[in-house]
């Protein structure tokens, strides 16, 4: 399963990460359809380079002709003038295998929860941070997720 391949190869290379997006919601118990694995890493050249190598190792390639160096060097330009929020990777042999590194966030700003799945402790953004991300994104799917996240947060508070 792609999520396990990504987690295993990032951890093997020593890249600290946090899952965000649909898979993160599912690991918190909020299931919704998603195809890509979204994650955040530290905004450092070394981490982006290691993540690029790790994703390449499992058959994922950058959708754009850019490298880790380009993303770090041109990040603000990409976000402001090109509306690039994530560095996307795909397996061109199996396009259902996709991953995105969110370039608008830095791992140091995210509270991480470790969730046990299939013998692994997977680093996932907290529900509170996922809520902030969804509110900031504002797309229709994100707005739908907001209510479900708030419900899960309230459910945890009442336990």
C-alpha cells in the first residue's frame, strides 16, 4: 500500500514528516475518499532532497520538471505567482499512486500525533492542525471536512 511505502522509505532515510489530508483524516477516524498521500516535512534543502530520493525509490516522480533545490530556492515564487501549494509526485506506470509534499507548511509548525497502524507508528498532524489547514484551504471538500473534524474534536473532549 502506497501510504506504508512512503512512511517506510521516509523513515528509513531519516525524514521527519506528518501526514495531512485525506489519509490523516482516516487515521483519526474520519474516513473520506482520497487517492494521494499528502504530507509535510521540514522546509530544508536536506529534507526535500531526501524526500525526493525516497519517493523516487518507490517509483514516484515529480509531475513538474523541478528538483528539491528548485522548490526550496523558488518556494515563495511558486506559491505567490504560480499558485503551487504542493510538490506533486506520481507513478507514471500506475497514476493512482500519487503523493504531495505541501510546500506552504513547515513541519516545525505542526503538532504531531503518532498513530499505530499495521505495526507502524505513523506521524499524523493533529486534528486541530488539520482543522486549521482545511479552513485556510477553503475548497468545497475542505469545508465538508471542517464539520467532521470539529465533530471529532468535540467527541474527544466529551470522553
